[in-house]
C-alpha cells in the first residue's frame, strides 16, 4: 500500500498516536482520515478511524488495499468508480494487520458507475432464474450501507435497476466467505411481480433457492480478548 502527499496533524501522547484531518493520496484518490492508534502493551494494539475516499478505482483498491479486499470481496469482479465513508475500530496483531473478530463500525459505499463481470453470485442468480441479462449488471447511483461486528458484515437493503429488472438485496457475509442473503428479482415492466430468492453458501460457491427461506445466520466470531482501550471516532460534519 503506497501513501503519497500526506498532510495533516500528528499528536503523540504517551502510548497513543492521533492523526487529525490527515489527507493523503491512495490508489489514485484523495483520502481524509481522523484516527487514533495506541497500545495496552507490546502485543496489544488498537485503532479507531473515520475515513472518506472519493471517486476511486474499485479494482485498484481491491488489488492494493488488503482490508478493502477482505471486506468488499465483490470488488474483485467489478470495474468502475465508487466512494467510501466509513468508521471502523478494532485491534491490530503483531504485524499491524486487523484482527477481524475485533472490528466494529459501519458506513456507506457509494457506487458511482460500476460494471460487474464474472461475479459468481449474480451468475448463480441468473442461472437459477433464467434471466441472463442480470448476470453482469451495470450499477450507478447506489448507496450501500453496512455494519461490521463479530466477524460479520451486515448489508442493509439496497436496490438495483439493471437491464429492465429491479433487484433488491440484503443480508450478511463474514470474513470466512460464508453468505446468507435475501434477494428479490422484480420483473419488467415495473417490478411489481418478483421472484424471491435465498442465497447461502460461500462467495466462491453461492447456493440459490427460490422462496423466502429460513432465518439461519452466518457464523459470528466474537473477539474473546477483553483487552480494550478503544474509542470510536464520531463522524465529522
């Protein structure tokens, strides 16, 4: 990960480092961050951060930023421009990598103009419904809200209009790749008549069933280390 043209204020207070209104270029876009990093001891490190990144290349971010790669797995099958507004806190391991069960936060991914291609979930839905036109949807002007806790990413309901169809999607996925989502494929012309679907399995091998399904959840993993000291940054206006 290559940071360029960094600006901002760094405050060091005992075992805590604060970055205030810090800006830098990453994956070709301007990123603004307010964050805190600290440690309880030599092996226990925590962080909290609020970040904004506007109009960046989703494919480049997927390839170059590991946390984005792991949280936004669908980005591996996408090309185009998105923006990000997110708050996140958690712990870091000895290699300064996030401890995923400790992560908590939430925010919005704003899709500006994205083309999906080779996305296994949509390919499976297209095959199940016989609607090949939704296999590689073009997405634009969509805000996708999500939260993170106990190793699970919860995606709030959002809607997609593509190739004459109206899709509605919501559900959960975890960092191990398991998924449990609900989708409705609204048929032309107005989407009043729709096909309800249940999506389970994994990101690489999704299973599609027609109907409303059950209430099974994806597996959560709680952070069993009670070492704390974290405080979430409030979103800056």
